[in-house]
């Protein structure tokens, strides 16, 4: 009697295994459905257009979901966006109203800013920002940054880094806002000293970065 029970159980188990393997793509009889079929919204899953809509006017009938963060959202720790429009009024007048949000850089931060300048800008503008980088002639000439920057506000230099200028592209996707504001401060250290009694006083950063 005991033997028959054991043999019967074995057959039942084998039967269950065989049924479970019938179709490789089907999980068979699902014991815990929430584990087999996720109820969460899967990344990159196709959006079911009978449930979701990309048109905010349809919200209410369907779920409005466009994967975007709400307008005006700022990443934690990120600086405020540069809201000056990309036109001549923005360049000449409005940019000057935006102050550099960073405190003066310390020696280490200035070195880092110099490193970023040498990587991103020196290829055209040269390490001293005088328009003599190796690429300058190849793209039909660049402008010396320090020839004009002493008369420019920080915001105006940032404007150029945000939107680019003629043959120079925007740096908004390559450098974070903080990195760009740091580069603006670094450019200030390259500008010629106005005080003529100070002879050769290279800045901290130009001494260490070459
Ligand atoms: C591909 C070469 C190239 C690179 C790289 C480049 N620039 Fe420029 N930059 C130019 C050109 C060309 C102009 C001049 C546009 C013009 O004639 O008005 C310019 C203009 C500028 C100006 C405005 C000068 C003025 O008098 O209006 C600033 C400021 C400036 N660049 C800063 C930078 C900084 C900072 C970087 C690095 C983040 C950088 N550039 C990277 C090519 C470059």
C-alpha cells in the first residue's frame, strides 16, 4: 500500500514536470501571478495606447504619461538654468543680468577649471585663450577670448558657452552648468592684469597646468 502511494506520487510529479515543459515560452500553471507577470510599468515596454496618451488634453480619459519630468524641474544639486533667450537682446543686454552663482574658486577648483578649459577650449583658443590653438587656422580663425572678455560680463561669456557663436558650438551638453561657470572664472585668471605695476604674475592655475 505504501509502495503504491510512493509510485503514484512519483507519477504525479513527473506528469506535472512534463505538462510544465510543454511550451518553452509559457510559464505553465502560474502559482504566484504577480511574480510571473510584473504589474509595474517596465522600462522600454511598449506603451499601450488604449490606456496611455501623450496628449495632455486627453488626460482624464486616458493616463497622460510622456516620460518627462514636469517643466521647471531641476536635478538635486544642479544650478538654476540659464533662462536668457538666444537672440541679440539676450546676448548684449539680458546675459549681463545673470551673475556667476559660484563663490570664488579655490586653488584646487581653479586647477580643475583649467583642466576643463585645456580639454574643451584650448584646441581652438589656445591654452592662454589667445586664439592660437592648433585647430584655429583649420576652422577659418577663432577669436581671442581675452581680447574681449575683460569688457564682457560673466553672463555674456556663459551665453556663448550655452548657445555657441558662429563656428563655435554650444557646450551645454558637454559641460555641466557648474563646470561652465567655473571656466568663466578661469578665463578671468587668463586676462591681462590691468595693474601695470604687477609684472609677471601668472595665476595659480596657469603655473600648474600646461
Ligand atoms: C571649434 C573651435 C572652438 C572651440 C573648441 C571653442 N571655441 Fe570659443 N569660439 C570659436 C570661434 C570660431 C569663435 C568666434 C565666433 C565669432 O567670430 O564671433 C569663438 C568665440 C568665443 C567667445 C566669444 C568671443 C567674443 O569676442 O565674442 C568666447 C567667450 C569663447 N569662444 C569661449 C570659449 C570657451 C570657454 C570654450 C571652451 C568651453 C570655447 N570657446 C571652445 C571657436 C571655438
